[in-house]
C-alpha cells in the first residue's frame, strides 16, 4: 500500500464556488441561468461541442481593451514629463496574425525574438518599421531577413551579433537602427528563470562594457544607435525593480550622451497579472506612472532631457483574456498524510502539453466548473493532465463541487500568455486550437492539430498501399 500524500498548506474554502473573480477572468466572463460559463457571449458547452477540448479561448475585446489602456497609460505618463512613449506588444506571450492585427490597430508596435515570430508579424500585414527584433542568438539569416524587410529596431545582445549585423548592412548598403541590451544587475522579485537582468545569465552585456560597445556601434557606417534596452524579468507586480533599474540605466544613458544622441530608453516589460485571487499586481496606470516618474527623476538629477520611453508588455495584454477549457476524464480521491482528509485528483484531456508553466515555474492557476451548476459542497482538488509525468499538474490546489464527474467541462482562466507559446506534442498529444470570441461569436484563429498532422512529419510512414519491405533473417552473433 502506498504512503499517503503529504498534506498541503491550508487553502481557504471559497464562499461562492461559482464566483468569477474579475481580477482573474475576462470582463465578459459570466454564468447563464444554468450555471454554464460564458466568455465573449459564447457558452463553454457550445465552444467544446464545436471545436473540441482542450481549447484555448481568447476574448478579443479583452485583448483590445488591455492594449488600448496600456498605450494610453504610458503615453499619458511620459507626456507629463515632456516625453513620448512607444509601446511594443511582446509577441512571445502569444502570437498569431489576428492578435497582431488587434494590438496594432490599438496603437501598439510588436516585439519579436525569432525569425518565425517575425514572419507571423509580416504575414499579418504589419508595417516592418513598427517591429522590434531581439533575442540572444539571432542568426545571420534572421538578421539578413530583418534588415531586408526594414525592421524598425534590432536589439543587439552581444559583440558577435554586432559584428554580424555590421557585415550585413555594409554588404547591402542599408542603414539599421539598433538598441543595445544591457544587464542592469537588478534582481527582479520573480521566479529565477523569469529574472533576466541579473549578472549570471545569457541576455545582454554588462553595464561597464556598454560604453565601448556603443562606441563601436557609432563608428560603423550603416548602424544608427538609438539607445539602451533592459528587461529585468517577468510576472513583476510592483514598480520598485523598474525604478532601481531606471536609476542605473539613466546613469549610463547620461554618460553615452557625451558622445552623441541617445533618443530612446527601452525599460522592457514583464508586468504581472493575477492568476489567482491571492495575486495583487499594480494597475497598468500605476506601473506607467511609476516607471515614467523614476526615469524623469533620474534625468532631472543629471540635468538631461527625458528620452522617448519604450516598454514591451505581453502577458499584461493577453494573459487575462485567455481561458482554457478541458473535459474531465477521471476523478480519484487520494488520502492525505495523517489519514484525516483526501484530495481529489481530477484528470483532464490536456495538461503540460498545453500549459507548461506549472511544471516549469510552479505557476498557480485557478479552476471552475464550466458546463453546469455546481451546487454541491466544495472539495479540494488537484487538476492534472493525461501525460506520463507526476509533475503534469494544471491547477495544484483548487476547489470544485464534490459531484465533479467524467464528462464535465472545467475552465482555467488567465491562460492567454505563455500557454499556446510553450505548447508541445509531448506523448504525441495534439496541440489545441485557439478560438477568438467576441459579441456572441466564435471563430478559429489558430487551427488545432490533428493526428494526421503529427503523422505527416514522420518520414518513416509509408504511403498508403505501399508494402513493407521483406525482413531479412536476423543475424546472430556468437
């Protein structure tokens, strides 16, 4: 007999198990008279019937509203200090041609970090001048393509990349605007794998090396230095880390002004969202004001003008807009340590292949019954996937009605960012479709994979009607 599972820390029982916290769910999320979840005016049961499960559901209106609000917040905050603001959507959070069109129509530029992301943005019809391209290992082919199509800015991440780009622009006679990514040394209050400005990691160059690198950029015909870029991490709730990073960046910015113009300062993104009711991130208006004020204060101390500010939110634009639907397959009670309580394991038809964040970062999510009223008493559950890993957890701790059963639909909110982007075919599970909802209508914006898609990539599958070759007699070795 196996030992009982260890008892987790207490999780408060919700007063209303059917409640939808507006800090976590899209503004359109509600329940109808039957208790069925609706997002964007479309029933969860209808979505599951039409498109299958697992299913990524993305509220178009929510994405647009977050984009519009973020652009307004940063432009207003910068304008108070006589500066402009440039707001990029960080495509790594979730990228499709439709999302590119939504965010650009609301005034955003787009940040990409691979050749594939660049091609998606271009396929959406985006003006290349409004694309920023960064990443720590851009290939020669990727840089060639970016320069060829006229990408607005390239963020240089290393000296090797600088020389690689210099050869390209000189060979073709192009002029390319560039930023230099630096590590400010600020340790963001986030998961270790999400902190990106500390010293011992792969991104950018050390602050003390920047003046020499900038001098090299400025002497290369065809490269135009715009300014510094720094990203301190992701899923950050407050302003303190950005303010400290701004202090260090502005100090370097002022030093670089002595030898030429530095019109832009990109302070990155990483603004956090609420994944559960316990999360309490700053509003985007608070973040914008805090960041702009911090930069302006440092500029005033040094007697320099506030440069144009750039930011790169991604999660903050699409995270809350996403909801993932799953169908329950099995329900299993597990005795906890001490034998006085059980935790109910609810297995669903997806898992770490469509949401890797809990396995990667220990990320927390919440869950609700989506297909009917849940009037039964709440029971502590762990929502798990169908993959052959004990770490295949979707929601580590949550509450569902005690009568949760196979065939029920459950919904996990705040899955708009880094779920589709990190999706895999682990255990040869197909990746779900992405469906956009708005005003009572639903449409596929990224089609789901089929088993035929998976099989089509296996070069060892013979065409239909082809016979397997005769097997030779197995040789033996003595």
